């Protein structure tokens, strides 16, 4: 693939991955999107845990793919966490890896709990 194609993929992954992260955190708030939100959260956790059995806990295939593109474009020294990577790109500072991991997992678990609640709670008009 040429450099132009790599740059297009890079921008696609910046946009898609960032929107997915925000959707995972907040998508449960919209009634029409709550089921899709639960699916994307479960897929995220499956990547972190199930694929993580082979690739290392917290493995994200989107991060892996994006990092491959970035390496092809000459980027080096990227942190293992995509959230840390984005934070560094936006602020110029690389945050503490443990803090980023703890906050990422904490917010993801909170979002999953909220999504499970809004998806599994009985409807107001249901009997029993």
C-alpha cells in the first residue's frame, strides 16, 4: 500500500477508534443505541480478555491494526495503551501507564454496568 493509502487508513483509525471509545462510554444513554452499545462493549471486553489470553491482557485488535499503520508511517515508541497514545497526541504529555489503565478499565466497567442495566431492566409496562 502506498503512503497516501496509509495516511487515509491512519485518519480513519483515529476517527473510528475514538468514536468507538466515546460510544462505548456513552452510547447506553440513547434508547435507540443501547443494544448496539452493549454489543460493542461486549466485543471490546472480549478483545481485552479472550484475545488477551493469546496476545496479553487488554489486547485491542484496533490498536494493533492502527499501530501497524503508524509503524509503516515511521511512528516509533508508542505506548501500549491507545488511550495513553491519544492523550499524548492531544496534550504532548504521556500519562502514567498504570493510571491510564486503571481509569480506562474503571470507566469501561462502569459503562458496561450502565449498559447492562438499561438493556436488561424490566420495561415500565411489563408485568412481572
